[in-house]
């Protein structure tokens, strides 16, 4: 059984479907039992989504990442959880390509999101970076702060279990994170779809496929108020181009 610090090193590859089947299955089991690592995965997914849609005024200087990583190593873990060591962060800083995506420290994730949210110009003078980051976090609140747990029940299916979280994003909108086990592979010509419903009708929150194993981790922003759409559904829909809900329900929950 891997320790949490080792599991967090595999989260980027898990999120991008780069792990082999055995490693992904083992990580699924760990996430099912470890809320801390599941929360870190949600934060990493959120950071990736925010940064991928955030325009920078210019390309960040090459030394910026090292300086931010150095700041993070000086900050204590406020949650008191087992965190990534300095060695782990140094390894992350050496990785090429999606370097920011590969950072697993929650503190760095919060720093990256708040910087992107404010649209600040990246610059080399970071002497006051810690004060700026703390001020932004006080205004925005915790990045990816869980609002409430979601307890799913079966709806017309057997052997399926799922749980999830409603997460508040820094922009004030929400995100639903779902972990499910026992879902049958998606039949050809179909997809699983997540819905929110209320007195105003039904709204799709996104779709996913299950093609390898029977476990999945799904996360998607929600563009409506959870208070107005308090019911969550997972249905099996045909790929017929019809945007309405027409397929059978698999799971349901109340926010």
C-alpha cells in the first residue's frame, strides 16, 4: 500500500490517463478510502482547468517556478496532513512540459489559481509574493473548498456505488466531483451524463465514458446555482444529438 506522499506523485498521470491499468486500479482504491488525496486530486484538476483558460500577458520567466516552489517549501501545511517533501517538490520542478500541472503541493495549487484569477503579470520581482498570495486567498477563500459531501443512491442499476463533493471555486461558481465504482462499460453509441434538476428544469453538467475497468473519477464545473438545482443524476444517454435527458437513471443524489 503506497503512502499518501507517494500517491500524490501519481495524481498528474492519473488525471491525464497515463497510468497503466494496475496502477490506476490501485490508486482508485486509495482514493476511495483517503479523502485527503481525493481532495488533492480535485484541486489539481481545478488548477489545470483554470490555468488552461487563463491568458498570460507574456511568457513567464524561466526562474519563476523555482522561486514559487521555494516559497511553498517555507510554508507549513495548515491542515497538518502528510505533505510533499522538499525532495518531492524538487522532482516536480525538473519535470518538463506541463510543469505547473505537475505540482502536487496544495499551497502551490492555491497560489497558481489565485495568480491566474487576478490576471497578474508574471514578473521576476517576487520579494512580496507571499504577502500578495495571502491577501488574495483572504479575499477569494480556499481554493476548491468543499461545500458538502454528495451521497449517491442507486437508481435502476445494481452493484454501483458512488460518492462525491460539491466544491466552491475561486470565481464563486461550483464544481461537482464524483467517484464511482461498479459502472458498466459504456455501450457503443452511448455515454454517461451528469445532470442537475430543480423547479426550473434539467441542466447537463457534462458527460463521461467508462472504457477501462469499472471505476472512474469525474470532475466538472457547474454553471448554475446548486440551490436552484438541488438534485444530481447520472444517466446513460444515446449519442443521438438530442440535448434532452432521454436515457435511464443510474445514480441520483440530493445536494
